[in-house]
């Protein structure tokens, strides 16, 4: 673990430069060949050469309507009220749509405008003009003309044109074949359905990158993880550089650590073109060319690996396969909080995006490169340019959407306190006829009130107890949201208490036991209702926060507190019963409290809020809440007034 | 062929109403079941139930960086210039990214900030704060918490979250299985690579609809065409109503003609829910429910079938499979010409869309429901609402894009005279490093000049001969574009003449032979340079247009003229040599002329025009033009000045 054993990055370069350098180092014509495929299986493929029509379409003048074929100039005398009588075979022939126009005829009269007199006689009251309702030879396609140019990606519509023009097979560029090689001593093969022990992680990046590559229409193979043995990695990569692969992705080991062998492997088998990009996450990305093939080293952290794929490999795969680089729809959204950023590095920010009132709002999600769920939870990605030191709160961020813009109308944005019933709410919302996605940020009750003030959410969950009035939330709304018309609706009454290991080994019975110095406590973050509750009870019991070991250790959700208790990292923390029950822990009750939804009255009629209000009346929803344990639904869905307290 | 034999449409209803009626008639829960699939193969699938995490991630406090693990409070005295010395095992342990944090440690210092003294000693100059560079237990995922709600479509990112949470398989909604049944006596099975005779067409709709259904992730089977025998159709459909199909699409036969059996078939096997929608194209669409399955009758005309699929079946398939209906990106574009429309019917208009100057411009493509190539050529679709009688020229049309908005920057919009070299240009443009798509409308040379005036194209092709000055195009530009700064660049010199059948059976030698009464001539449309040329030569020879049989019959392109000659529909027409050669016809030369590109000087530096100007200098491009025959490239790429004529 000394500096000498470590790799050193090549100069980190901007992403576009990294792509351009790699394109320059690759011979695309040699790398990807063309192949012939049947036309009807060619949707999505890219033509490697121009296609010219074999047949015309139509190949004959044909009737475009059911009716009679006539010679236009013989019908000119027909008038409303002065019908013209026509005789079959002599002056008309019946035709169905698609029939060839009989010799000498140049117009069709729709059956709706033909009066049948007898088997061989009809009358018309309007003249036909020449070529009326006739599809003329070559109207759609003329034999020998260019049907599609080279490098056109074949759409479903194009298949119809190709077949109609008598093109049964087409020459297209091969699909890009990708081999993904996970590496690392610590990674467990998901195929074996492992149970990770400390120090081990389940390998999943290969499947994320694989699915992304399949979305680009690549053919993807993945092999089981290769341990951190340089010779083994080199042997494996060398093997995969043979046909059919155009691209080999080595997962993890691309950094500059003492166990990162990817760079050395690429250098040995070919040339390292890029090592290190000026991006965050994604910095430890590697690109190289070995035996004419593209070889990439994707960072081990999931979000870094995704950025590496989307910003480097997606443009390169698109370029190799002659497709345009997929472009995401972009909207301008207001950032709900300040985000600092490092100068000289382009930063990618996962954003939870929704439409609140007339504007799009974007809330930055956790920035850790290890947080794969933030990619799942994000509706968009923002870029902080290399030359910026961050983005201020309420400023506009150019947001690349991960969903269609229209879908943002179906996102309910909630910011505030965390509660397990929000999970149930989220699931029930997605079960509606028009599914509604819940985007929730857990920043505590006070954070929710600030978000309402800032206009950055549809509603906020809060459970703020005011000892003076013995009421919930209203005193805080009055103080912090004096100018906003608010409707307060109860979600549930819930039980708060000390989450302790099974059997309560430290025998915690009341708040006094927390401060005996031997208990490792885990607190919630400032502004969390649970922390305010804890402070209130400490004060009531005359206990100083300084005497609580771990008072300064903070977590953001009940579940995070519970999982710390489960693993023995702490002895206890204050949280809701549902969190203890979920992880089969014990629970020492401290208080019951009201968890309400703070809703700006202006948003009451929005589809997002209406969906929630309807669900709060649903017996199924209430039953699911009760089933969690530690909840009461006696007030659920009721509009709160000051002074109700717990409604008892 | 009497009215009594024909079906009658049910009341035609708006598209949204047709979808709603069909949803009401279907039992979605019975129709589509759920199934279990391995997580790593689940990208794109929709969860049929909520997923809760099995494992936390990380499952342990772990190092987020390579470096040393320390206890934060033991490092508080470290300062720049006053390094703190730490001893291995006693006050630090080396860790690599991902390693579990050793017992008692609560922070990691990056290797870059650690000064190695000897094997067991390091120094630091900055204190660590608690939990610095540590990924805490459950930071990303907490066991038992909701990972994803029901009806969430699984993204590649989600696969990473699922595997990390120990979810090896997921319950998802089945894919929608579709059976497509082409029908009709006149249709030829493309699988047999047929050569259509008059009255026959190659069946291709099944493949267009099939590819569209696959794009919605359906599993699609298609059977060979079924002839127009009601009993046979009924037997076939009845068979396909069994598993595994959820949707049966009958292609063609959905109209009200005497040979349209689809409606009767559906009525016999179940219930017709919708027959006839207030849309154009697409009116003769049928929707029914048989044995709980959705059965659709798609119209026979390709564009009608596409509208039926996109406006009726796409929302229904999405609804059945619990996915949001795909929404196209929308831009506002200026319509380049007036489009009338029928009141009471929602009309779908295929549009060629490009960005000219600062605005998007949209040119309506041919409106025939039979023109499948217009779907291929369109970049967008406009809707004319049922209550509108059309859209005026230069008014704004809300355009649903068939391509990403960004791709519109890569469309070169040309309006004007048709020439076969434009095909070569189109192909070469798509071969560039940044491929450029040529969107060309053929409205004749004068039409091109008007488009330039209207600001609706980047350039216009014209070959307008002015007998007074013996010059090309300039006199017309001076007259019609007096206020526009124009750069005129030659594309090629080309040979115009009479296109005649092989062997010239009518022995046409000069323009005098055209007017002898026995020759069936085919003219070009008004405003076409070729028509102006013809008129000039008629006048020179003192021949009256009235004496030319077929002077009033118009076609829009040289190739269309040639194909009419080939099929014997006419004896001759005026056109370029390349068109005659392409169809192996003979050619009687009449004149040489200059075909130029009229370019507003303001657009000279746009990437679109630059791409063309560069190509005009390319020897490969010139060689391909020469190879067509009937072209000279002595002026190709040269900026024209008044008075140059043919440069001789």
C-alpha cells in the first residue's frame, strides 16, 4: 500500500476528447463488417449500402376506392338533378379497391356516389375528373429509384416500403458484439444467488451494462467474474479479443489502486488510449484498442460504470454501428437546493424531477458513486460543467430526462419526513388506472416545510409535535408558512420508540437508560421530527444531549437506524415500530404521534394530489398500513384542524 | 356490386372513444397473466407486484476510497505543517475501496493524503471527520424496504439495484402475444419472393405492424395470407384465439366492401366493439373482443393500417401490459403550404420536417393512404383536429416527431425540381462522418423558388431556361427573389429528351412527331422546368399545346414519366436520360440544360449546406453522377454568375 505500487492515471481529459481520441485510434471499417439479413427481420438495423427499388408500387393504375371505373371526359354532363346514365362494359366497369383500372378508363367513382338502376345500368349525379380515386403506376415507388440511402436505420415503416419494392433482403452493418468481463476477488457471482459477507459484494454492474448495451441493439455475452490475478485477466481478455467480439468491457479494476490490473492488461495486449476522464462519477474509465478491437475498463462503482457507459461507450458503439447517438429529451428545471461541485470536472447529478405548479423542479439525489438506487429513482440527469463550481438553489438546471417529458405529469413530488407507509402509498399509486410515481426525498419534517415554502413539492410529510399547544404541525405551519394556504391531512398515527436488538440485550426500558454512557445511540438528522421528539423527551427527563453517546451520529431514515441496530453498529436509535418489525428487531415504545401530509391548497385539485386523497379513503390502503404494525388509521384521510391532537 | 351486398359501418367514433370502449369491453386481469423471470433478463419488463429488498447494500460499513481507516476523533490534531504520526494496527489500518471498515474505525483517509514514513508508520496533515469516505450499512438499500412498486418498468439501472438487494427473479406481466393474419385473394406472400402482376400486391402490412408490435416488446407471429373465403378466415381466427395469443390482428378486409369479411368474422366469434373511427387515414378500423381476447381489423392501405396500429392498438397494448403509452416529442413547425381537411374527421398528416434558419418547417407529404413511402420519408406527423377545416400556409402545426428533436439539425431541406442526382446526393450525405439526411420535395423549379422566398428550405434545385437571355435561373431569381442574397451553384449539366419504349416503336425523332395526334404524351406539372422547356420547344416549332394528346396529363418526376412509358400507359414524355436508362428505355435527345442549386447566401455556412458544397467537390460524387449517363460535371460545384450559360 505504498504509492510506488500504484498506477498513475494518464492525464484526465474531457469526455468528448476521450471519445474523439478513441475514434481516431480505431479502424471502424475493419472492426465492423456488413451482413445480409431478410428484410422482414431488419427493423432497427442500419443499411450498409443504398437500396434501389426493384419493382414500382403500384405496378399498375389501380382503383383507390370501391366503385365504378369510368372515362372522365364521358361523365362531364352529369349534374345534381340531371343524372347521367351509364351502361356496364360500355361506359363503366365495377371495381373494388386495388383492382387494375380497365383499359381506357382514367377515373373511379366511389360506390357511395353511384345509383344502381339495374344489373347493367347505373346513374351518377357528379362528373368525375381525370385520375380521380386512381392510384397511378409508380405513385409510391418507381423501380430503380433510390429507396433508402446507406446508413439509414430501418424503421417498421421502411420494411413495408422495402417489401413493396421487391427487396427481400438487405445488406446491413453487423450488430456490435460485446463481451463483459467482471473482475475482483471480492465480487460474488449473482448466478450463484450468494449471501454476501462483510467485504463481499454481489456483482451486478455486468448486468446493468449488458442491459444498456442490449438497448443499443448489441449482442451481449457475460462471463463469470475473474479474480484479481493479472495473468488470468490477461489470458481471458486475449481470448475474447477473437471473433465475434467488437468490444470487450472489463468491469472494475480500472482505477489506480494496487489491485487494479485492467490498465496493465490493455497495455500488454494493445494500446491504452484514455485513462481517466474529467468527469464525476466516472473518472477511472479506461479506453484502449487491442488487435483492432475496442477494450474498455469500466469503474467498479455502479454509478461510475453507468457514466462510463453512457458518456463514452454509447457514443462509441453508436459511431461503430453508424447510428446517431441517442439524445435524451431536455427540460429546464429549478434546482431545489444548492449543489457545490469541483472545478475542472464535469459532474453528473441524478435528479428527482417533477412538475409542481407551472414549473419543473429537480431535487438532487445522493451523490455517492456507489448508490445504484439513485439511478433508479432519478427522472433526470443534470450536468455541472467543468468550469462551474456548483449550481445555486432555485437556479435553472438543464435536465436530461430519463423518462418521456409527458411522464413528469405522472410524478407526485413529496419532500419531508420518512415513513414506511410512504412505501405502501408508492405501491398503491402505481396500481392506479393511471399509475402515479411517487418521488420522495427524505429530509425530515422541517425540510418538508421548507420545500413547501420553496414551491418544490406537491406535499410534505411531517410529524412535528409542539409541547406548548400539545398539537402537531399547525404551530410550525403558522410560523414558517404564514402566507401559504395549507390543507393538512392525516396519513396515520404511529408509534415511536427505541429500536433494540432482538431480546433487548442492554435492557433499555426508558429514555433514562439511553444516557448511562454504555449505550451506543444513533440519532436522526437535524430537522427530523423524530430528533425533535427525542430532544423533547430528553428535556422532559432532564438529560443533557452531551451525555448521550452517539448523539452526533446521524441517519436519515428509520430503516437506516434499524439496520445499524441489526448489524450491531449501534445499540439503539429512536424510530417507528414498523422499522423494527421489518428487520425482526425489538421495540421499546416511547410515544404515539401524528404523521400528516402538508398540502398547499392550490395543489389540492392536481391529479397527483387527488390520487393520494382518493387512496387515503381506500380500505385496502388502510389495511395495508395497519398490517405494518405500530400504526393506527383512525384519522387517516381526515382533514386536520388545529387542536385535534391525536383525536382522542 | 350493389349496396345491399355491402357492410355498413357502425357509427364512426373518435379515436380516444374507440380505445375507451374497447378497454371497457376487455377484462385485463383475465387477459394478461404474470410470470416469473430471472432478474438479469428482466430489463424492459413490468413488475406485476412490489419488490422489497432481501439484503441491504452495503451490508457493512465499507471504505469508499483506497487509503487508511482511522478513528476520526484521534486525528483532530493533524495540521498542515504539523503532521500527525499514526501507527499501523494501533491507530490505522490500510484499506482498499470496498473493504469492511475495521472494528472501531469510523473514517477513511484517501491514500493521496497519506505520507508513508515506513512500513508501519504514516503521517497525515489534515484531520478526518467522522464517516468521511465511508459507505455506511444500508446507505443505498435497506433490507425489507420497498425497492420498486408494482407496475414499474424495469430499467437497466433497476437490474443493478435488484441484484444488489438479493432479488434473483421477479414477477412480471407476460409479454403481449400477437398473431397477425394477412388476408385477401390479391395479396402475394412476400416469403415467396413474388413478381406482382396487375391486380396483385405484395403483402407487407403484416411485417410493418409486426415490427411495430415488437417495438412495444410484444411477441409476434404471422401466418401466410388467408384468401377471401369467409369460412376459412373464421376457422383461422378461431384457432388463433387460443393461447398464447392475447391479440389477433386481421390485416385488410375491415372496410365496408363486398369482399370485406373481417367484421362478420369477429361478430361470429365474439363482439364487434368499434367499426369505423373518425380518423383519416384509418377510418375502416375494427376492434372486437372474442373469447376475452382482443381482435383487431386493420385497414388494407398501409398508412391506414399504421394509423390504426398507432392510435388504437398502441394505447391498448400499452394498457394491457401496464406500460405508459409511448409519447412522441413535439415541436411547433411552420407549415409550408395550405392543407384542407374534412370537418368531423381527425386527419393525420405525414410531414417532412427540418430546421431552416431559426424555425422548424414542415412540408406535407403525399396524403394517399396507399403511399407507404411517405411514412418512411416523414420526420413528423401533424394532426388536424376534427373541428378544423384545414391548416393555412405558414401557420404553426403541432408536430409529433418520428425522430429525436436533435436529429432535425441533421436534415437538409430541399424543395424544387426533381433530378436523379439528388438520389446520389442523398446517399453520399448519409455516408458522411456526421450523416445528413436529405428531405426533398419535388414541386418543380418554380415551386423551389417560391419555397426559398417563403424561407422553407435550405436550397432549391432549378433548371429554368430563359430564351431571351439564353441563361439559366438568374432571370427568374432576379424576378421572383429580388430581395434575397442568393448563391447559385451548379449541380450538373443534364440531357433532356423524349423517353420512349425500347426500340422507339413510334419512331419519334423530333418535337414535330409529338403533335401528330397518334402519340399519347405525358406532361410534367405546371412550374416544372421540364414543362417550361417543352413549352419553349413547342413554341419554337410553332406547335399548339392543344394538338398534343395528353398535354394535360401530369406527373411530378422524371421517373414517374419513365415508368408510365415502360408500362405502355403512354407513348412518351419529356425527361432526363438517366430516367430512361434506369428503366432500360430509349431516349431521343432534345436539349442540354443546367441544373443548379439556389442557395440563400445566409445559409451557406450552415452544416447542412456545407455538407453539400463539400460533396460537390468530391471526385467520387462526380464519378457517380457521370455513371448515371446523360450528365456532365464540367460545372459541378462551381458558383454560377449571370451569362455563363452552359459554360461553353
